[in-house]
């Protein structure tokens, strides 16, 4: 099989792990990357042995597919350029920062095979197992979902300068819950929150209801102390007429404690852990699924249409918060 020619746009943390995983796949060739910040581009080119362009335009002439790992507000621009060059794309969540932007992307998309959105929780074995239980009907009619995802204040002080906690964390949970519930529409939304140390919402509680009456409560924040053993606290509980399910999505309990660190730290064993010299975990499964979809010209497992629905719900939560502030 001819190798798939891939490029990565945006070389922050996610762009780097995408590149490292692609380079470890025997059926993929990383043709190049794009990064406007030249010191980072030079460092990256030396580390990974790839050509790094200042802009994506030239790179798009030489690839079959790309990963879009730019800041959220630049997603749409890069995706539309890819479509114009007949290049398929995997974009990190969220698809866009507005529902209107998502609709513009959908209108320009040749077909659903051209775009996959990187909602990584869909590739987490813990979430997959929950999906299997729900699809089996073992819990009966679902009455309620309680979901939470919080980071430490360190994340808030860094990321909260450019976006709210619902856009950064809540988007994960909304897509996951809609998927777990079989694509049920969320019809009612309310929310309350606090702006504590950033210009955006730092702590938010959202209440929702689906079209069939399932109640959803979502908690998102980046207010946990920096000293906490893990910078992530996440999970969900689902209650139905025949039983309930509880899933802990915090990092697995692999812990290291040293005098230098000054505290215990839980290590990631799910999302992109290093095994030997290669990265594995949820993200590798996600990228492999994207590559397979491109090679077979198939609809990817997370479509732009599905991802747009999650953006619509987050936008409604943000609107509810703005009304609270007014």
C-alpha cells in the first residue's frame, strides 16, 4: 500500500504529539509541518527531521491529509484552505469557535469523508465500554447523567487568557454525552458560573435536558489547587431505570513521588503514554482511525456534523452565562 502523505498545521503540544504518532505509523509519511513562529519551527525541524513551512498553503500542495492543531480561532481558515486543495483534515476540538463558523465549514465540505474532529474521548476504552453498556439497553431508560471535568489553577491561568472553561473542557463532555446517548438532541440549557481569575468563565455548572427527557448536569472548572496529585478530575455517572454506571476518567493510578517534585503526580496511561520510543493510547487510536478513513475514502468516526452539535450546545451554555452576568 502506498504511504499516506500527511502534514501537521500548528506545532504546539498537540501538533507535536500528532507528528510523533504519525511518524511511528508504517503506512504514513509526514511530508512536512507548518508553524508561523520561526524559533519553534527551527527547533521542531531539527528534532523531527521534517520540513517546516511558515504557512500551510505550500504544504497543502504536497499532502493527502492534514492534522489541524492551530489555536481554535484559526481552525476554519485552515480547513477551508484544505478543502480548496482537495485535502482531507483531522481538526482538534472544537471544530470552530461559533456554530455559524461550523455551518460555513459544513457548507464548503465536499462530503463527510473530508473532515474528522478530534474528540479524543470517543477513543477512550473506558468510554467505549460505557457506550457498549448503554447500547445494550442494560440500564433501561436513562433518567440522568452527571458529568464533571476540572483542571488545576495552573491550566486556568494559562489557557483562561484566551477561552472559557466550557469551550476548553466542557466541549469534551458534551460531545461524549450526546454520543453515549445515541445522538439525542439537547433541547433545554441553563447555566451559572464564576469569573475568578481570568476574563472568561473559570467555573461553570450547566443543566440540560434531552429531547426524550434525560437530565444532564455538567461541572467544569480550572479552580483546583496546583498541589493536587493530578491536574485532572473527570468522570461521569449515568442512572437508568434498571441500574447505574459510574466511570472515572481521571488519569490511571500510576503515581510517582520524589523530593524534587515535592508532591505525588499521577502519570497519563490513557491519552498518549510513551511505550518504548512510541506514543500509544487514545490519541494513537484516533489518528489511526483518521488514516484508515482517508485511505478507504470512508466517513470518519467523528463527523463534522456531529461536532457542530456540540459547538451549538456550548454556545447556548455561554449565552446562558452571559444572561446571568447581565
